[in-house]
C-alpha cells in the first residue's frame, strides 16, 4: 500500500493553508507550481476595476515550510535552509518568498529570501545549511495589502539595491566604466547597506570564474574591483579583503587590483586591517610585502608610486625576510606597470640575503 510520512503530511497541510490564505485575500490569486523545483506556489497581484479582476503581472514565487513547533527566540522564528537552495532562490528575477507555516496554530510568517541574502552573500559559500530568522512581525495575514504588493511591484529599498546589483553584473560583464560610475552613484544615493552586497557579488562572480578567467578578463575584473574598493573600501573588513585576494596558496591578479584600489582610496583604513600580518600567516609573504610597501608610502597613490619607483624605498621586512625590488628591475617595473599594474612589483621581488 502507498505510504505517506508525517513530514509529507505536514508539508501538504502547510501548502494547503498557504494557498488558502492567498485565495482568501481580496487582491491576490495563487497557483500551484508542480514542475518548479524548490517553488511550491506562485501568487499574482490583481487589480479590481469596476468589479472585474485584472491580472497585474506582478508575481512572487513561494516556498512553503511546514512545522508543528517553530523555534522562537529574539522576536523571530528560526528555520534551517540548505545553502544550495538559497543560491537557487537568489538567481530568480522575481521575488522568492519563504512561508513558515505552523500547521497547529495556522499562523504563517514570511521572509523575502533575496532581500535576506542582500549583504549576506558569504552565507552562500560557507556551510551546507544556515539557520535563517523569519521576523515575528512578518505575519502573512497583515501583509497582503501593503508589504507583499510592494515586494511584487519592486518598489522597496531592497528591490532598488538589487536593481543596482544587476546593473553592476551587466556592466561588469563587459567593463563599462561610465555605466559603472553611474551605478556607483545610484548606490551612494541609496545609502548604507548595498555596497557590501555589490562587493560580495563581484567577488563571488570572480571566484566562480576561477581558472577560466583569461588575462584580459582578469584585467577587466581588476578594474571593477579597483573601482569598488576606491569608492567603498572603507566599509570592507579584513575577511572580505582576504576573500578578494587569496586563492589557496596564491593570489588573484584581479584581487590584487582591488587591493590597489583600497590603498589608493582608503590607506588609513587599509592599514587598520593589519593585512600584512594576515598575509604573512597565510604564507603569502609577497602580499605582506605589498601591504607594508603601500603603507610606508601612504601619501602616494599607485600612479604616483609608479612615477617614482626608481627613487623610493622598496625593502620591507616580512616573515620570510626582507623583500625588495632590485635596482636593475626598477626600469622594467616602470615600463610594464601600465599593463600589469602593481602585480609587476610583486613579480620583481627578491629576498635579501642575510
């Protein structure tokens, strides 16, 4: 005989309650999504004109999670989600709403997943699952008239930040400096919060392309990272900078360009992160040298250093010993810098013999 588990029964009850809640509202219709992996329902906002319902095309996708006893603390309900699913939800162009359904009390609370991920992109690349908080105030029955329509129509602050993020993705696929400057201006206009998401998105795109990134592609990505760190580098912490630069026991050339932008735009903040010591701990002594080199010449940006490379001090102590650029390599660095940027200095380093 066919059998149904307790969890399947809870899931069926939760989906039935969720669909019924939308159907009972006056301005939504709800459809099942039998062929969408990870999406149970689709709800569409409707307009009522002269007593006739008209579809608006404003949609939300819905993932339903049923429970008998939700975990409640700190004014929120906690549920564990797989990071693979969060990655999938984050790729949608329409909002994906998580509904946490208490099948005993019939209470339903919601969380807009893409907005939750905004600025937290690091959780997508850590553990296989994460504990997600659904705010207690996000009661579904109080959201049909205002909060959910604003999410579906894309008129929230989160929607604006995500729109700018998409602009960055489009403009960075083929480096368009003017367009990215305009997108950066939009981001600054929107205020705090979005810079972390934009930076994380750029870094994650860089990591995903990994060894498939060509030299030209690396140069273009490096320009993007340098632009971002010159504008928003003071908002970054050491972990974000390390993620940008470090690749196993080596480093990313594009990430090094981002480090260049950080020291150009915010040398004091860069020094406060103690990056030199952290690179030494990772065995990346050349990068440790680079940080000490830039911090010793903090009054100079990268172009000014290039113009003075034949005269300025380049010998600095690292855990591997004193690294320096030999006199005979200075002209080579000066000649190659326009194409290779600060990577040419690292590639020219020698260890001073004791």
